[in-house]
C-alpha cells in the first residue's frame, strides 16, 4: 500500500529525518510504501495541498508550526496550514511536530487543528517518531509526553477559561504592558481589568498580585 | 516815691536720681536753700554741691546740677561761684548740644546780670534764652523772656518797646492761662503808662491786673503792691483823696506791718506825702519820721532816700531851709552810696530847688547827669535794637531753614516711599520670576526624567527584542537543526561493534539533552516575568555604575523587594535620583572612597535611602555645609522628608534620606 506523505518543515535537515523515518518503516515492512513530498515554506505547502485535493489526496502530513509565512500574508504559521488541510483534505491525518512547548500555543493548536499526532520535537527520538507514525496509520492518536502532561494539569480548571482568558494570561506572561493590551485583546481596559480580577479569584491569588497570577497560571499549565 | 516791679524767677526742676553722689549733691543743694541757715553756710553748702558735681562722670547729669547750682548761686548772690558754674554749665550744654540747657544757662546769666544792674548783658542773655526757647517752642519760657526783656526796656525808659514786648508775653500767657504772669504783665503795663503820663490807661491796666489777681491762689503782697501802684497813679493825677483812700484801703485790709515792714513803711510814707501834696500837714511830719525810723532800722536805703527827699520837700514848704537842705543832701549822699542814678537825679533836682544859694551848681550837675544818663540809655537802647534785629534776622533765617528742612524731609520721605515701593515691586517680581523659574525647572526635571525613563524603556525594549530574537533563533533555528541532525543520526545505520553503537546512541541522547538546555535558555531569554525590577532601579544602577567608573570605587546596590517603583510618584523618583547623583558626586570629589553601599528600604510606606561610603569623612559640626549637602537637604525638604548625615574621619560618611510614598496608583506594568 502506498501512502501519500507531505512533509512541511523549513529545515531541510528535519525534513530529511522525517523522510528517514518513513524509509525506516518501509524497510521494516515491505507492504508499506510512501510517496513523500517535501516543502519548506507555506506557499509551497498550500500549492501542494490544493493540487492534492484535486487529485488523489494526501494521507499523512508532517506539519511544522514555525515556518515562514506565505507571501500573500494569509498563512502565518503551520497552524493556518493545518486549518487549510482540514478544510481541503478532511481525510488527511496530521502530525504536528513543533519545538513549541508552551502550553498556550499547544492548546490553541489542539483546538484549531486537532491533529491526530502531536509531537514536541524535543521529546522525540527515533523510536518515538517511528511509533507515532505507526500509531497514526493505525488510526489511533499519538501525543508526545509534554502534551499529555498538559492535558492532565488542565483537567481541573480548563472548562472555565475561554480563549480570551488564555490570551490575557499569555500576554501578561510575556510582559505586555497593560496599556497595550486593548490593542491586542478585543476588549476595553475595564473589560480586561474585570477578567483579570475573575482570573485572580479563580486561581486564588491576591488582588494586587499580577505576578502571582502569572506564576500560578504557568504552574497550572495555561501558559 | 517807689514803684515796685517783679522779675520772674524760674521754677526749680527736680530730678529723682538715686545714686550716692547724686544724693549728696541734692542734699547740699537743699541745705543751700535752707533759709534758716547763715548765708555763708548756705554758700559753703552750694560750693560743696558744686565740687561734687565736678566729680561726676555723666555729662548729662552734670549739666543738670550745674544748672541748679548756677540758679542757687544767683539766688545767694555768690558771684564767683555763679560765674564759675554758669560758664561750665553753658559750655557743657553746648558740647552736649542740649539746647534747652543752653537757654537755661543764658537765663541764669541774665538774672545774674539783671541783679547787678548790668542791663545790657542781662538783656543780651535774655535774648539768647528767648531765641532758644522760641526755637524749642517752649511758649511759657519764651513769654517769660519776653516779659524780662520788656521789663529791662521799661527800666531804660524805652516804654513803647517795653509795651510791645509785654503785650507779646501777655498773648502767650493768656493762651496758657498763667494768671499770675498775666497779672505781672498788666501791672507792668500800668507802670509804663504811668511813666508815659497816660494815667487813665495806667488805672485801667492796674485794675485789670487786680482782676486777674483774684484768680491767683498765692497772692502774697501782690494786692498791696498793685494798690500802691494804683494810688501813685492817682497821686500823680493830683487826685489825692482817691490816692489816700486806696493807700489806706491796702493798709487796713492787711496786717502788712507784720508781713513786710519795709512795704508798710512805704505806705506810711506815701500816705504822708500825698497828704502833704494835698496841703494837709497834720501829723505829716510824724508819719514821715515813723517811716524814716522803720527804714533806718531795716537799712532800706532806697526807701530811706525817698523818705528823706519827702522830708526835705516838707521842710522846704515850711520854709525851714536848713532842714530841707540837710535832708536833701542826706538823700543825695545815700543815692551816691548805692549808685542809684534815679535817686541821684531826684535829689539833685530837689537840692537845686531848696538850696537857693547853690541852685545853679546842682542844676548844672542835674542836667549833666541827666544828659549822660540819657546818652547811656540811648546807647543801650540802640544796643537792644541791634540785638533784637539780629534775633529777628536769626529767627527769620531759622524759619526759612526749618521750612527748607521740612520741604527736604517731605521730599526725602516721598522719594524714600517711591524707592521702597519700587523695591517692593522689584522683589515681588523677582519672586514671581523665581517661582516661575522653579516651576519650569520642576517641569523640565520631570521631562528629563520621563525622557530618561522612555530611553530606559526603549533600551529595555531593544534589549528585550534582542533577547526575543536570540531566543527565537535558538529555538527555531539552532534547536530545529540539532533536532533534525539528531533524528538523522538516529536513522543512520551504524555498522560496528556493540560499544560503537552504544556510543552512537549516547551521543544522540546527549544531543537531546543539549536541545533541552537550549530550550530552557531560550525560554528564560523570553520570559520577562521575573525581572520586574526594571526602570528606576535600572536607572539608578546605571548611574552608580557610571559614577563608580569615574570615582574608582566598588559598589553594592540593594533594593527592598517590596518597593514597586512604578507606584512611586515621578517627583519622588526625580529627587531621589538627584540626591543620589549629588551624593555620588560628593563621594567622587571629596571622600576618596573605595566602597559605596546604596540601599533602598521600605517601612510602612516610608522609603529609606541609605548611601554609605568608606571614605575620609568629615567633621559634621565644624565643617560648613557644602553646596552638595545643602542641595540634598533642599531636595529632601521638597519631599517633606528627613535628611541626616553622619560622618567619622577616616571611617566614612553615611547619608540617610527618608520620605513617605503615599501613592495609590494601581497600575502595574509587568
């Protein structure tokens, strides 16, 4: 059986490693054959996806999140490509492989792309990479260790935080000034203050202590 | 005939000094005033008072006593002492520029010369005193001087001149309600008009005098004197009966015999003489003799001369030429004895009438004496005129000068007012300017600070951006490449023995560890949540780092974690910055320190700054405050804070600044 594989990564050396993994699989099992295409940027990725959607489709995509944006500015990261894939190739299985391990980004990606496989590059070694491909081909999802841990940590509070709460915590954590927040988050200053207050109640920290809030949110895996 | 006049004497002024020497001087003066003592004893006492006074050291007190002693010496007719004291009194008063005392000394002189019949000298001194009292606006004394001057002029037969002065004095006395003085003026005016033979007027003034006398408490023998003078006027008018009536009225109304024997004799003489003039010779001789006897016993020579002339006239009328000539001659010799020119003249005139044989000689003598006296009087009168003229000129000049003075003073005051007003405005303006300047300075200070902050935050931003870039590069670039390399290595089929394969796997794992490390580093580079101590603390750190390079000292800087610099007002931060700058400047300039500790502490909203060095120190008590210390003080004052500096030679200096940070800004930029 021949699988159409698309590898999206701006580092040729990584793309090469993924390729090696697929070759390794087919060397183990003669029945598995992979038709591998490699692209290094968003533009190429979108072209390939569009082409494939009109022809014979793609079975597995290895998707890197931080790749150079498209020239028309519509595609900013691998995340957007993932959304595009889900739109054009609903049957395609996506394995996100990223160096990000900050919880917020991971959650956003999980929410928007909902990939069958989620690899944090640093967790991954040869065996795991191979296993992840196998698992995904077997129709069971595969998540890296860090992602699983995140799921566990969040279980308690998760349902109460919406996207804006998370974004607010995230912005606070990267040191964004309060004054600039209304430009980033679609809320007024008072709205932001209100949310912040609610978050403080939720995380059980002092009213004045923004720093503790950020630390607690981090500990709980929201950032 | 006798006319009676009074020369005004001045009152004795007493001061109350309680010093020993002064006490004894006062005692000696009091003793000299004691009428129960002998004249020589009294003079001795006054001499002692004078000697003590000479020993005094304070000129003003000395001057007071000279004045008193001079007055008393005049009273006691002690000529030598008087001249001595008065000259000293005058010169001392002149050196002290005590104008009143100068006038007083002149008065004493005048009274002294008046007694000595040296009328021109007396007049001169009265005039000097008059000028001074008039300048001093002492009206009472001015009037007294006028009276005395008029008195002297009257005696020299300058009746019109005398009259003018009397009226001047009278005007002042009336204003001041000095009844006794008014009485004296009227009395004298009565005498003047009698001399001028304007008898009606004389009677009018004498009656006026008596009228005013009713208002006087201590009348003495004034009533009798006035009645005597009035009687004499009637006598001159040949109204003998009225005259006798008045004389007798005076005699009957009082026990004059006891009070003033001489005066009593005068009345007897006058009554007898009037009777004689009236042609009534009954008992006249006895009465003349009675008067003669009394006057002989009291040695009242002037009175004696008069009664003897009366007797001579009486005997001439009785054609007893011998006795007439004898009495007339006795009168003349008595007049010669006391040098009384008036009596001399009268006696000579009488002799020329009674002594028929020598009539021409006496007449010639009379004419000669009269002429010479008149010439003398005229001379003196001219002198008076000159003195008065000079005085008038002097007064005019003084008035002019005083007017000028007033004008100058007014001008000066106006100019002064204008100047002070201008000065006030100028001060106000410069104050305003200063305020505006201060405000501007404050503003620019704040601007500088905010610029500094902005620059700092730009710097910080740049630094942050750079960190982000590095982090991203590490994360996306390096990390990805290592990851790729690691996986690539993992898929490589390594041929070799087991240990080589093991090593291969180890290096791959090691690469994974390196990745982890890089990730951590990248993360930390990005994460700014822990470094909230930026801005002000950074600014101060930059400052001290820069200064430590300049001053060659090491530094340590600590800030309390509790301090939220963002919440502290810019004004406080600006001033703290300047204080630290100033303190560090001082350390570089003077302290020669090798170590500087800077500490910020927070205690219940009080921010405490401590800057400690290990330099040479200084003596905080001896050393004058330098501009640096003063600046720190004034900046601390602006913060309503407390500033302390303690220093020990060769140990170092510590500066404490504390101030309250009451600020409720909730803004927190992480």
